[in-house]
């Protein structure tokens, strides 16, 4: 019986795999992280549109992604708008610096849950304005309007603090997006990275 031997040199294969892992794998992971992070941002913006009345696009544009890189395999999704922090965590809102109280519009001033956007309807301009038969004044922690012959109407109430309920589910939204899209996205980017390997 003849003696047959097979010799397999795996050194080139090992070098090739090591190079692919050290260069291409971190690239693939960073690209997959970024793709899923941008999908999570889009889902978070959709959640904001459902939960809040968005009057200006800068609110949604404040939801940003800090992208991952080959050196930093971490992507972050969040809002750069300070007022959104309480919407995500809940808590007590207090007046900003230089203010003594929060101004809250009443149903006599707003319609369909919209805050008055015209500055002429805000407390300070109203107090400085008297029209024929209409007076505005503060009494008992509220800005009142009295029209000739009518009862006083509360337009604004003033509070030292207000409890804000959690309405923005950042963690849950991002986790749901990651759960649905991470595996397939990572595999797609690993395939692309290995196909483009030199």
C-alpha cells in the first residue's frame, strides 16, 4: 500500500484572517452600529411626533447620533435639547434662572392642547396691554382677564414647580430598534467588509 501524506500550510490563511479581523471587523461593527443608531433616531423622532405637538422642526433635529468609528465602537442616540431630559426621565420642572415661577396657559387661552405661540398672548405683553373694555391683572397666582360686563377669566396660572410625567421612552425605543435590526445589519456589514478586503 503506498504511503500518502498531505501537508497543509495554514500560516497564510491565519495571517489573512488576522488581518481581516484587525482591520475589517471593527469597520463592519462601526458601520452596523451607525446604521442601527440612525434607524433608532428615526424611530425616536417618530415617537416624538406621536407624543408631542411639534411646532418647530428644530425640536426633532435636536435628536442626534454620535457616530461610532473603528477606534470607538460605540454609537449614542439622544437629544441635545435640555428640556427633553425631563420628558425622558420625568421629574420636577422649576423656573429657569432669573424667573420666579413657571407660566402655564389655561384652557381659556389654548385650543387643541396648543401653547399660545404668539408672544402677544404671553403674560408680560398681556399685562402691559389694555384695550377698550378689557383689563389684565394678576391675582391669586393667576393672570386674569376681565372684559366689560363679564366675569374674570383665568388665562395663565403661575407655579413654583410642576411635576412632569415621563413621556419620551428613549431607552425602550432604541432597544426595540436594536433588537429588530442588529443581527441582520451586522451580518450585512461583515459581508461587505470581507468582500472589499484587499
